[in-house]
C-alpha cells in the first residue's frame, strides 16, 4: 500500500464503503487524506521522532539585506540548526537581540532569519537545517510512473491528458522516504505515453511524475500509512453516521497509534533517546 489510489481502496475496505456510492468521490477521499495527514499524522510523527522531516538548504546572505527568509517548504516556524562555513552557530533569543548591537549574532523574527552586523556573513555558505513540509497528496490517476529512459526521452505507464509541452512535473521517488527529487519540464510529447524532458539527470525508472507541488505517495514513514488510512476511515464513518463502526474504528486506531509509537520512537540500543534541547526553537543536530 503506497499510492493514494491504494490507500483509498484500503480505507473503503476498512469502512465497508461500496465501490458505487455518491457520498465520496476520489477527490473527496484525497481531501480527507490530506486533512488527516496534516492535522493528525504529521504532528504525531513530529512528537515521536522530530528528526524525520529534517532536511537542509545552503544559501547566501544577499548584500542588500540583513535577513534570509524561512525556507518556503518549511514545516512550522522553526529552525533545527544553522552552520556557517561548516561551523555551528547558536541563535540569540529575540528578547536579547539589543544586547548584541555592534557585535555579531543571528536571531529569528517572524519568518525571517536576521543577522546583526550582516556584512560579517556575506560570501559565506549558510546551511539551514529545518523540517520540510510533506507535499499534499493527489490521485494516482493524475500521475504517471517512469518505465524506461533513453537520453531525454522517457516512457510512462499511463496517459495523463494534462501532461503537455511546457508542463512542469514533480519527480517523486517510489523508495522511502518518497522524497521529491526535483522539477522537470515537458519539452515535447511524442505519444500518449512518451515524452521528451528538459532534464533527466536525477530521474530513475520507477519514479512517479506528478503535477508540480503534489505527490501520489504520502511523504511519511511507511509504517504510518495504515494509521493514515485508519484516520480517513474514522472521518468517513462520521460522515456516514455509523456509530458502531466509528466506535470500533476509534478503538483500532488507538491500538495502531500505540504500535506506531513503538516503531518510530528514537532509540540508541535498547534505550529510548530524545533528540533535542530545552529550547523549542533550537534543537541539537
């Protein structure tokens, strides 16, 4: 069970939803899955293992600015770590920034990483570690999977009508953690299942091509897929006003969540280990 279509088939089976019914369309199922992933599953994973969504980005400080904006794909208003020229630097609490006037320092203000005496940070590699927001889900029927690659020509497993020249596609790995590998643009369409792309350097057979900004595979740990499906089952049963089914689904969810906690909690040997520090905006890396 990897893709959204497989998740939908699974939750229909769990909730005993007939294949032919008017209440839930595929788009409605996708809306439910996205909502439950964002409001329940991602926060749970963050609590269990806050390193799971950590990624990094290397940037430079523009000469005409004293700040760098938070990464646009950042999850929440937090930074995990910052390294400048490979040296780790600590953030100054916003309430204490005035104490460092005339010196050097970095602090968070709104959605900006601000630099005291910014001239000291120009022409330096600034590596920001942060939690990356998973892409929203889309129906597998609106995506295609790469079946062969020959120079810049690729074949895919299905015809997607929206895939036309100049259309931008998100390349999604089919291997955990199902990350986005980058963006490609369709240069030409040779047939319904064959395209010429502007760039294939990071493309592999088995990757999914999805509309830019979307993924057909939840970008969460594989162990959490069934829990996501169960959350969607609960919302569907609420809509169906199936009280008995809802009660059973909630009971199953509690057990499944407990099992997931065992699987995802960070461990060193047999001893659970919490990664982080007492400062909620500044965790060790």
